[in-house]
């Protein structure tokens, strides 16, 4: 009888790897949408805080009717105007009523000239918008190229000169710089107009076209007259340079610092070790990462440009919101001042939101 050897037990098979849990994928755009939604919602508390602070600060001086017309009306007339405007009600009621009016787009009526504040904003806001755009263009055209030059020639004589110039540009008061430019280019050289947005003849030609947008360059182009276009641009040069030089100094230093920081990173050093030229390093590897902080600061500088526009418009008699704001301040018309500050708050908040959108599209890391 043959004996059979029992078969060796089969080796246990390796346990199957557990299936990786399926991740519930979120749409690729959800982080971006979530980020943008949060940034958009932050606009409303920002505007609310600014409007509330202005409301309280102006009410600390008393009611707007007494501030603007006190001494020009009899006490009975003054009380009648105060009651009609509702300034004898509790301050909380006035505040809630004012917020409700802003939501409806009603910023009140000016006291000094009895005009709807909305009409004032539409009439003079386009002039300020035009000046701010000019100033931003000058700032970018000056600050970004010179900042790149300073970064590529670090610690050279040219770099030191540019840094000193940027500090001087930022530290110089707007009104002093404006008067200095007027003295040189308008009085001494006589090559540029001293004030205003256009000559009287050009203004009449633009008004005859009947398609007034309030932005003189667009209105001048619509006339098809080269002399009118040239006149409008000549009037814009000095105010734009005055406003743009200050912000241009900030951009110059910011671009220099960020480009230098990017050039010192590991991946740029690795590209340099592979023989990539400095110009290509700056253009292909260092510039885009350094662009993110610059775009962010552009939004922050909008507030600086708007505040600088007040002095610039006054210096050059550029009749925009800044120029008109000074007139209403002198007249103690706090209703008009309140409306203009509210509009500026809205513009700054929306500009910052647009900048956040652009920065998030350029750099995906910002979305998370």
C-alpha cells in the first residue's frame, strides 16, 4: 500500500488591497467661486462701516441745516428747515433712514444749491474717473519698467538713483508738485495749459455734438476733430503726471523688491545654473510670480489716487468730485459730503474686489 504524502497547505493569498475610498470630487471651480463669493460679501460690511463712521462724525458737528445755513436764516426758518429734513428726529432713526435711502440709490439733496446728490455724483464723477485712470496709467508706465530696471541692476548707481527718486516722488505733497509742474511747463515754458479740462472752444465743439459722456477724451474723439483731441490731452498731462508720480514711486519700489525676491528663489537659481540668461530669467521666471503683490497693491492705491485727486483737482481746477467736494466743505454742506464719501467707499470696495478676482485667476494658491 502506497502511502501518500499529504500536500503542503497552500500559501495564504495576500489580502486584497482595500479599495481606496472614492473621493467625492468637487467641481474644479468651487474653490475659486467660494473665494470670490466671500470677497464679494465682504464688500457690504466694508461700505457699511465707512458710511456709518462718516455719518457719526458729521452728526457730531450738529445737524447739517444749522451747519450750512446758520446765521443766514431766522431761528424760525431754521427750525422749519430742520423739521422738514427730519433732523430733529432721534439719531438712530436718522441713521436707519439714511441707510435705507442709500440702498434705494438716494443720497439726499444738497443744502447749498438744492441739487440731488446723485446728480452731483453723475455730473462730476466722470471727471474724477477720467483723472484717476490717467493717473494710474502714468503710475504703471513709470513704476513697473523702472522697478524692473532697478531690480536687474541691483545696488548699482542707477538703482540707487531710482530708489531715491521714488522716495522723493512719494514724499512730495500733491499740491506742491502740481504747482511746481505748472510753474515750469505752463509759466516758464508755456507748452502746457495751466488749468481746466479743455479750452472754451473745445468745450463748445464737444457740447455741439450732443453726445456728452462727461469723459472729455471720449467726447473729443467723437467730434473727429484732431485739434480738440490734442487740446483735451494737453490739459490732462499735468494733472495726470502729478497724480501718477506719487503712486508710481510706490510701484517702483514694490516691483524692485518683489522681482529681487523672486530672482533669489531656488527654481530661478536652478534655471540660472542651467545657463539661462538673466534677461530670460527676469522675463520668463521672475516676473509673473512677482506680479501678484503688485496687482493687489493696485487696488489699494485706488484709494490713494482718489484722495490725491481732491488736491490735484483743486490745484488744476479740474472740476471733478474732488474739486466739488472742497466747495461743499467750504459751504459746510455735509449732506453732499456724506454722499460723495459714500460713493468713494463703494468705488474703493468694488475696485478691491476686481483686484482680488484678477489675483485669484493668476495665482491658484490664493483661492485656498
